């Protein structure tokens, strides 16, 4: 009953050793019918385990939340202990599950309770965790760097489709969300008010010129405003010779037409 009123959800190795030893003593007392000694052992076990468990610790990272929309010179995370860790603690950092080296020559390095991100870039976004191991127990604290939705504006808005004479032509469009947007945004594709898809890409079948026109990619991850990329599907016959030399998307000649970025 006393344990059930605490917030301790698990016992460390020291507590388990104490309970195991107490159980052996209790069984011995039961065999000798020494119930008074059994009661004393059980009460002692509860008190000692509560003391040992109270010495457990937690970890917090400060700042635990940042919203960054532009590169910065430097960002620092600090790991703080809650409770009483021993002097034998081992600390390391991870970024999205990958261990960060403790090497000050690296652009990103984490040593002991400090993590340094020099010349922060938007693709450094994500979750940073501080792992602290203390005599077999590991506590984890984390901080996040969130980046509002960013779209690649260099992707062309005009897509030429050779629709005439090809009743089975299709166009696959991909929403140009930039790497570094965190968390991953939700994407909605709309055409004339209708939702076409909620995937990162959408495939549209075109059977006549009446299906050409605007298709919007709307992306939003909860930070900043929603971003919209409008694609204009245009009949191939309207392509002028001047556009072929510019940086535009072109259509592969196949049964399924995909948007392919042409180098500058």
C-alpha cells in the first residue's frame, strides 16, 4: 500500500537486491513460524527500499523547445540533473537517435552535460536527447528544435503535359518540402476546392484539356503559417522555345509522367 502511493514505477538494482534478500529472510522466518520477525523484516524492507528509491534521479534539458526559422551562429543545450546521481555518471547525447561525438572539432558535439551546435543549419532540426547512466540506470531528457514548414521555391510552377492524343496520360507531383522542416508537415492536395490526396505526392490522370489547370500543395506542421505551392498544368502545345532553356520541370515521355527537376 505504501509503494502504491508513490510515483516510483520501477525499482533500481539496489532496491531489487534488498527485496530479494528480505524475501529469503522472510521465507526462513515463515518456516520457523516466527511471525513477529517476519513482520519486522517486511516493515524494514519497505522503509529501506523507499530510501534507496528516493535517491533515484531524473534529467531535464534546457531549453527544451526552440522554434528556429533561420540559420544561427550557435545553439546550446544544457543537461540538468533532478535528484542525487552518483559521481560515476556517464553522459552522452543523441540527435534523432544518432549518437553525437564528444569532439570539439566537430560542428556539433556533446560532452558531459553540454551540447553545442555551431553554425546551426535548418537541417539540424529535430530532437536532441541527453542520456545519463548512473549505476546501471539510465535517465533521459530531451529538447527539440522545430523549423516551420519550408518549401523549395525553385521548383517550377508550370508543368507542361503532352495531353493531346494520349488519353492515359498521368502526372505525378511531389510537394517540395525542404529538408529540415520539423516536425514533418501534413500535406493536402487540392484542385478546384476538392481534396485529391493527403500524401507527399499526388498522381493525376488527364484525359482531356478540361482537366488542366491549378493544383495546390498545402503543407503545415503546426509552426508558422501554412505554405502553398501551386502547380499549373498546361498543354504541351503552349510551351515556347524560350522555356526550354530555363530552370523548369519537364515531363518524362512514358505512360506515367513524373516531375523531374532540371539543373540550372
